[in-house]
């Protein structure tokens, strides 16, 4: 798998914006589902796709707030959904299936980061549930619509945070002690591995999957962190202004996902981890997180298959067909 993790020479870069990536593209007739589409990168993604002509559905935990954020975009629909509640995910999928006959793009943008310890469902660790299990279940529920598209792409927002840890097979739910950053890192590794195995099982139906690091961006993702913690990390100053090196705007942060969704350079490809609008290289185990790249354990097919089995057992997701 790692031999495919090499940059392709994309015409875009870390500084490219959503508008740059979609410039000149007509997505009329394209149907997209964007989680997290009411704020941050998800909202930027949903707006950019709608502006290019796509019909966009936004599953949202707070549907009224989502409708307000998307006001004025006639081609955007909102359905209620809570990623940590599988019954809610299934109802949302039913609503989407009733409204459209295919899904060309599934953009898994929603996420949480470094939250206090939270148990959901049958005692699942909250970040793994929100970032991975919810998206896993949604993709499985929508798979027939993805397969019907005849060339669908699934784009999953991971993060450089995956470098913090692989899957903790011995204790994925932190029963033996909680660490908010390791929990976040594990969920981001899960996002990357999910794309690897979804691509493996979906490619015969034309369903290709990608994971990505969007870059460092200050959005609502940091809502569980105090200002003091963000100041200590050098992300913002005391007044809340972004001062961290190499931080992106939300439009720049959304660009890699939109490139993954639309670039012809990715035709016939999948199971790749992307960053800065290109395929990421494989990084060494001791490389700093901010140096970019993807750890080999986050794109390993064997680990991806094992996580898929764990996720099926946890969520009760049925066969993809």
C-alpha cells in the first residue's frame, strides 16, 4: 500500500483555496452528502459544492442552526443526525435514500477533538464514536446509493493527529485510563484506515475512498480546548488571533477534500491519504507531526480490514449490498 503514497504533481498546493480547486467545474447533477456541513470546514465544503452546482445534503445534530448557516443556498437540504447515536444515523440515511437515488460524493467532515471523557452508546469512547463509528455506519447505510452513482468518491477527514497513535487494539475505548489526545489520535487513524478498506470493498462498484489531513485551521473543532491551552500551544494570541505557523484559512482547509472529490488525477485511484491537495508521502515513526506525511500503520490494509471487522461488530452494520 505505501508504494502508492507518493505525490502526483498536483497543480494545487497548501495555499490553494476551495474556490481555486473548483474553479471552472460544473457539478450540476452531482449529489453530495457533507457531514459537519453547518460550520467550519464542512460549511465551507457544502457552500463550495453548492456554488458549483451540486445538490448537497447536510446531516446535522442541530438542524435549525444548519439551516440558518446554509440560508440562501437553494440546493442544500438538511436532515437531523447525531453521529454518536446509531439510530439517528440510520434514520438520517433513510431520509437521504427517500430524497435521492444516488450519492456521488460522501464527504465525512464532521469531527470532535480532544474532548473530556465521554461515554456514548454501550460505553464507547466518545471521540471514536463520533469521528469513526458514526461515519462508518452512515457510509454502510448509504452504500447502495454510492454504488448506484457509478463512480462515487468517499472523502474522510483524518488529521496529522493520527501520528499520535495507531489503533489501541488492546483497549480502544480507554477502559484503563483516558487520554484526550491519544483518543483523538486513535480516531483519526481510524478515519484513515476506514478509507483504505472501504476502497478495497467498494472499487468493483466504482466506489473509491480517500482520507486526508486538511491542515491546521482554527474552527469550531477547538471548542473543547480553553483559550489558555491554545495560547500555550502557540496557535493563537491572548486576543484570540491566529498566530501559529502554517495555519490555513477555512477555504484553504477545505481545498484538499474538494480536490479529493473532484480531481481527475485521482481517477482510478483510491485508498490514499492526502494533504495539501496531493497524495502524501509516508513519514518515519520519529518524524514530527507538523512535518507532514502519513504513518504506515494508518494505510496498512491488514489493520484496515481488522478495524472494519471491529466496526461491523460494534455498529451492527450489515453487508454493503
